C-alpha cells in the first residue's frame, strides 16, 4: 500500500496562471498587504467563496477549499463566461459558436477568463456549519487586461476619472425589498430549462401592509430582520436602518455613505447574503421590483450621491443655509444626469418588471424627467442642507447591476460638471419639463442602442447587454402573445423570471 500523491490545484489547471497578479502588476500596496493578512488567516477557514457580479448584477461564485484558495489568491482562477452569454432566464443570447458580434475573441467557443480575488473585499461570513469567507474578484483576459465585459471594471474606470481631478464620489444606499415566508420546499424545476424558468417560489406575506412605518408591522418582521441586521453588521457593512415600507412585508434597508466601489460591492454582498440568510430560515427575500403578490407595492432603489473635493475635503454639493438653493456643482451634476438619462436608463432599470413601478398610477414613483427639492414624482431630488446636501436619484430597481447603475450615475454627473451638455436632438425633453421616464424596457433599450452608451461601457459590453436584453424581451413578447394579461398586471412570466433569482 502507498499514499497516493494528488496533483495540486495549479497542476490541475484550476488556477488562471502562476504569478498572474505579479506578472501583470495588478495590485497596489494596500492589496498586497491585505493578501498577506489573508494568507496568514487561511488556516482558520474551511472554504472561500470567490464571487463576481455578472451583467445582470447577480453574484456568480465557486466555493474553494482554503488550501485551493491559497494558490488562487495570487494566480487567479479560470471561470466560464456563461453568465455573459445567458439572459435573465438562462437562454443563450450570445452566439458564442458563430458570429457573436461582441468583439471579444475569447467569447468564441466560450473560452475561460481569469478571475482574480480583490483582497480588500475579503469577508469571513459569520455563522454556518463551515468556516467560510467571501471575496469578490475582478475579471481579466489572459493577457492581463481587464475583461471588456466586466461591470466592476467599468466602475473602476469612472472612479479613476474622478481621482484624476482630485474628486471622490460618495454614495448612499436605500434599498426596498420583500420578505415573505416559503410555503413549501418545491425547487421550481418543473418545466425549467434554458430560457424556460420553472414555477416561482410559493410564499405568504408576513403582514397586511399599507401602514407606512407602522411599528407593529415592523415587529412582525423583526424576528428575521433584527438578526439579519446583526449579521450584516458582523460582515462589516455600514448598516444604518431597517424599516417597514408600504407593501405587505416590504422592507427598506439603508446604509451609511461609502466610496463608489465599496457601495457597489456592498450592494452585491447585501442582496446575496440577505437572500441566502432568509432562505436558510424558511423565508424568501426578493429584490424584484413588483412581485406578483396580493397588494404588492413596487420596490425601488434610491442612490444618494455627492462629490468630495479631495484637496479641501469639502462636499461640492453643499449649500449655504436653508435658502441657499442648489450649489453650482450639484446643479451641473444633475444636468448631466438628465442629459444622459434616457440613454443610460437601461442600466438602472434593466428588467421588464422594473417598469411596472414607473407607471403614472404610482403617485410616489419617479415618473418625471426632472429634478426638485421635494417633489417625489421627479427623477432627482436635492436632499439636505449644508455639508450634508446630496442628490437622490430614485429611478433604480433593487435588482439592477450595482456596478453599472453606479457607474452610469457617476459618469453622467461628471460629464455635467466638466462638459456641460450642449443642445442636441436626443429625444429628451427640456430638463425642467414634465416628460416621462421610459415606460417599458423596449423604450429604454431603443434609447440605449441608439445613444452614447459605448462611451461609458465600451463597444463590447454595449453589444453584449443589447443582445441579453433583446433576448429577454423576445421571450417576454412570445409569452405575451400566447397568454394575454390585463394592462398593468404583473405576469406569471415575470414572476417566474425574476422572483426566485432576484
């Protein structure tokens, strides 16, 4: 008898390439130091989840043993590009075996990319039977360049533009979502397949809703939301509040302001952990904007934003006293957001379902292209006074890709501050007018396709997102022709497509 000598992860080819990080100079000193701390702590862990956010904003991951992760940390790991190719219902939307039209050679044949952990995002996950950590990775091509389809890379590029001008964006999250109780453990696989989502989870509401911020309603959620809040705090997330919104079991969760990349990373972690945490306790959390539930009120995602001058530490959106009006920088930033609103709208409201919330009958929804200090029907609100003044963009749906949604806001705002928009035939109404925001994914996709989105995203990601959304719309239209639904009614197609995954 003899002890078998098993090959190492590197020998198996599971790592991207030996010394990939060092060869391409991917890390700064802060990440190098964090990597050393992680390596010293791996003996106290069992598993590490290596994660990235796909184009739909969903977390995709592989769970590695701590021993395997030791090699992956500095070498990266091979990942399939499948999530770049599938639409929201897992239908193949990008022809990777033919003329894919994306402009990324590695997509042909579904070739792997390399995912490199970002040591600054390493979080031990509290609780659980196994000692597990979570870390977000950055996608790279094999030549060491950022993957053209990487959402996180888009946000990095925008933040770098701010840094070059001694500016730093600051963002705050306000996220609405639904907490329900699972009625059974049926996995929803009946009739499931590529582009054929099975039945959505069967759930029950936790209260009747429609008593805004009622303490008694929050108390029906507290057995779940209070320990969830402690769990989020243990992860290091800057949780600020939990509150009951209008709908039955509808929760709003807010976080203290963060840097742009930290905000997007926190949103990805928050949504993923919340869904997983609730599922383990027989409940279901969904960030679908308007689920097909009795009396459901649409959920939104408000992204609060301001800009700090790094040379002085001042908030450029700060006002002088209660009657000072908007600061010039805040006004210019808002003008940029409005100038780019239609062309980048798809990045904040990316699903068929998200546009249910933006219909005119929802009086508190941000249906109007414009900005205001108090009017909640406007896309933008100027909130706060003095050093705390900031803009609140209220259009987002809670399941949007956090990297692309944040990047779109920051890019458009910076364009307004540095290159004031000139009059152009963009189809957008004057900025003070009461023009409606896009009312359907098709309208937003048309504006995205015809506009300037590639200036932010690059041509490959613009083409990829276009194909993904065309596929989603095509499947929705096909279903709608065979199962007509009353105008304004959330469909079974939407419930199957989004309620479980999001």
